[in-house]
C-alpha cells in the first residue's frame, strides 16, 4: 500500500501507474496526442 512507498519514490510510482493506465486505455493516450497536435 501507500504506507510502504517512500516519499522519494512516490513520483516514480505515480509515473509508472500513469503508464500502466495508458497501456490499458490506449484511447486515453491517443486523446492526449490529438489535443497536443490540435
């Protein structure tokens, strides 16, 4: 759980979680890319 995540690594775990979500939901990633290019 969160209690075992050290403050110095919290951002890293958050980043990995974001990547995992994007892998599970490709439409979300494509949506971000479309907004950036638009």
